[in-house]
C-alpha cells in the first residue's frame, strides 16, 4: 500500500509524529480521514500527478474550527516528487480553496525549526512567519521548537499560484 510505504520514508518519519507500520493502520487512517471530513473536523487530499494519477504527496487541514474560521495545514511529499515545487503548489492550492470557498479566516502551519525545507515551502505558499513556539513538540529525537506561519483572509496571493 502506497500510504504505508510513504511512512517508511526517512524524511517523512523524521518530521511526522505518526507511525504507520501495517496495512491495517493505513486503512484505518483513510477511514478516519473520511470520518473527519463527514464530521467537519479535518480534511485530507492526495496530491497526484496530473497525468496518470501517480501519488506525489498529501495536503491536509489537520483540525478545523468552523465557528472561528481557523485551521492548521499539513503536508508531505514522496521522495521522487521533492524539489519540483509540488509541496508549495499543493499547499497554495489547498490554502486558496480554504480561504476562498472553505470560509476560513486564518490558516496556521507549524514545523520544526530544524526543518528548513518546510520553512521554504511555507514561505513560497504565502504563509508569513509569525514566531517560534519554544520546545512545543516532541519528535523521536527530543523536544523541538516549532516555527509558526499563517495565511489570513486578505493576504496577497502567493506567486506559486499566479504563474
């Protein structure tokens, strides 16, 4: 199963707190994503190649507060698609939808301060850097400071969606 294989990738394992070691776990994650969508608590999308539908990654609204118009964005990209602009384009597409059609006011994104690639993706997708949450999340190698980025209604649309 491709989803299970994705979580065996060293970079996804390094930055994701989730572990997925069996097909049953992958199937449950997919089922849980469906329930989250039905219950309006979260949303996930596969990022695929436009020709052939090959899986390239995933973008998500990890949690959603529809009353306040708040959500947190997340993403990962498979090794073969890295360095090709897949993550910024997918994050921008999802973010534009969330801010325009989805009715959200504020989109947050947090990543380890050690994850320079995620910082670049966030900036390319129009997420302004807002600060550091100190020692905010425990990864496999210990506590990490987390960078906080956000896009809000009225922010300029990022260049990744204009060109």
